[in-house]
């Protein structure tokens, strides 16, 4: 059991690391909030206690502003609106206090007590919850049923000033509305599963996926409004929620799963499963990539390709007697590079070739060994192998760029190469050769970095406890 001193020490380290590296306005943490249990409020803001932290909701802006104390095991909250003081009871009996100006959590010597606010509604019969949810009440109490016919209980229902009605459920998140109008809408902010293994954004929407067969695909707008959740195992066409990668192609969202590729219509939300490929079924797909308007996939059996959304995947056979595991894909002009468990291969007009065939050089760092990721920028090839990231310009020998263990992906934005590894993400400036690290030890909640994505100056880092979104501009070398 963790003691009070341990909790206070953890808080001190968290505050110091994040204060030393990230400014409050530049980051936001997103965790799972399916089970909110308590809400306190005044006429300006509300605080909602969930299993992923304490959420701050602003009534005027009509949006969530912060996720407070993620991963610290908060079990109770108390609020004094006169002092704008939120107190939290955490593991080991520690009392924590939230500073809304600096977005900081610190140890508190205050007595854990708040001014009571809110009243329970007398009767919720006839409450409307929108198109995707139905309110029911019977001898077992108040419940909410979703469109997948999954019913959960209501943890609490409370009315605050200006007719703010909060409904907190044991699995479908929170609902906010009006008791006078007898209607409420989902006020959900967060993930279905705390562990995130895939992130993708097209600049308008952002999607999250988890490494859990019974997990879900979660979508939100990039301003973190309009959250939607699509549960796996609710139909034949989305049978496995283990998601490794996602991207948009031909007006569809394509999802790499442990049992094939799933295509989602971005307008209707309907799924279609491509379960059979490369002469088998239920093949794990690890990476998706669009090359010359065809969708290539890196699978447990190599590489496959599809040329139209209504077509079928067919094998793109690599020049090797056995089928290596496909890890990653990237383009260099008309060439397609594949990183596999047996090295690098490149697809040219006359077919696939090994890196030895095209370079006419011995490149042991990229041949016959595991290469988890590959990238190409400005006629330079980059890849990871063992505990290093290599670069190779055309006609030159391979050189070590970065020494870091357990690299799993390379991405580029502008002149910056982003390198994901199990404890963080490195932003490496290709012009100046300077870098900045965003690491777990700097305050990102979680025990392992599992995925990341970068677009439009926003770095999304997925861990086993959620997602950190960082505005990276102020920190880039």
C-alpha cells in the first residue's frame, strides 16, 4: 500500500517535471471516463470525478477544460465555490488541492470539506437522452441503455444552479441537460479504454484505438468536442477491437486490427470487415499506408494491397522464401519501402527487391534483422534497428543518427523527425541536429508509450493510461 508520503512525493515529482518541461497551456491529458461517480458545481464550472481523473467543465464555453490528477487514485472530491477551491482525497489518505489558474495539483493542509450544493431530482421518468441512449426506470432503479442494448446503472443524478442537470452512469459516461425540459445529452470526454495503441487525425477529427479485443474505436473533433464511441464485438464487421493503426483513404476510415482490416463509412459510421487476405483469415495487420492511390498493409504475413474500397486485398509477395512480419511502410517517389522482421525491402516498377539488391552494398543494419519502422525525407532513408536510428543518403554508407532503445515508429512534420520509443517521443531537427524529448519521466502519465501521431503542430502520445496532447511548437529545437 502506498503511504501518504509516497503520494506527496509522487505529486512533487509530477509537478516539478511537468513544470520544468511543459507549460500548462500546452498540454492536455485524456483518460477513460466511462464511470463518473461524483459531481460538484457552482454557476460557472463543474468538477466530475471519474476513474480517469477529475474533469473540469466550463458552462459558459460548454466544453471540458482540464483533466485533473490522472492516475493518482482520487476517491472523493469536495468543492468550496466561495474560494474556488477543489479538494481531492487520494490514495493513502493524502489531501490534494487544485489550482485552476496554473492547472497544478499540490498537497493541501486544508480540512476535507466543501459547501453542499445541488439537489437530487425527484423523478426522472420520461427523461430524453438523445438518439443513441434511452433512460429507463424499474424495480432495480434508474438505468441507461445505449444503441448496442447495453444497460448500466445511474450512479447519481443532481441538479445545480440555472437548472443544470447532471446524470452520471456506471459505463456510459455523464449526461448534462435541463430538468425543466426533461432532456439531457451525452457530455462525454475521454476514452473507452485507458490503454491506447493507435491514434490518427486528419486535422478535423481525431480517432483513438485500444489493444483490447473487446475495446472500441473512439472519435472526437480535434477541438475535443462531439465524442463518439463504436464498441467492438457488437457485429460481424468489427469483431476485434485490437487496433494497431488507422488512416483515411477514399472517404473511408481504415482500421488495422488483430483480425484483418476494418473499413468505416465516415458518414454513416457503418463498418465492413476485410477478414480474408493472403490466403488466410484473421491475419493481424500492423500498418496502413497509401502509395500511388493504393492502400498497402503490413501484416503478420508480409505485405498486401487493395486498389479500390470495394475490391479485395491481394498479396504483394516479397522476394524471400518465407513471409516476414510487416512492420511499417513509407514512400520515396514511386518507390514503396517496407520494414519487416527480416530487414528492408523496396517495391519498384519491376517488383520487390531487398535493400542489398538496390544499394549494391552490404547494409547489415537493415538486412536479415528486425526493422520496426522506416521513413524517407529529402532523398534520405531512415530506419530503426536494435537500439539505433540510421540514415542513408543515396550513394552513401549508412550512419547512426540516434541511439535509443525500443524505437517503434518514425514520422515527419516539416524539418522535424519524430521518433517514438517505449518511454517517450524524440523530436529531432534534421537541419540543426538538435532534439527535444517528451518522456514519461517528464510527467506523461503511464508506464509505456505505445503509439504517437503528429499533425498541425500537435503531438498526440498514447500510453497504457491514456493520451497526452502537446502543442510542440514552443519546445521544438
